[in-house]
C-alpha cells in the first residue's frame, strides 16, 4: 500500500506542479479552459499558487503526513469546485480535466489516510 501511495502521490505532485507552471506562464490552453467556464485571466496566478502550494504540501506529506493530508483535502475541495463550475457553465468538452484531477486527489487522500 505504501508503494501505491508513493506512485499516486508522485503523479499528483507532478500533475499539479505542471498545472501551476502553466497557470503562471499563462499557457494558451489554460486561458482557453478558464475562459470557457468564466474564470478571468487575472485569477491564473492565484490558481497557479494554490496548485503549486498543494504540490509542495503533497511532497512534504512524505515527511509529515498531516501536511500531505491537508494538501490532499485542499485539492479535493478545489477540484470539486472546478467540476461544479464546469457543470454550472455547461462546459463539457474539457470536463475530463477536473475529473481526472479530482480522482487523483481523492486517491492520494485515501492512501494518506489508509497507510
């Protein structure tokens, strides 16, 4: 089970770190996706900071588990809200994004709690 935690957590760290960098860089695909659900470009640095902090928190969770759990809980809440925003805006062409991140976040949280 510990190996599963390591693998899933490293995937979640990498995915959120990549998203964080893309948000800070103002990548075209990030802007397209955020605009589609009504999120202004001015929020991208904040969202990048949240995802970056979460990635760091997940990494620190290997050393201090409560921080990893807190980061995973934060990501679950973040991606539940992102999923809800997609539903509210009726934007389903890129709906897999928040769902994949939500599933990954739930898996990391569950593994942190189970191991």
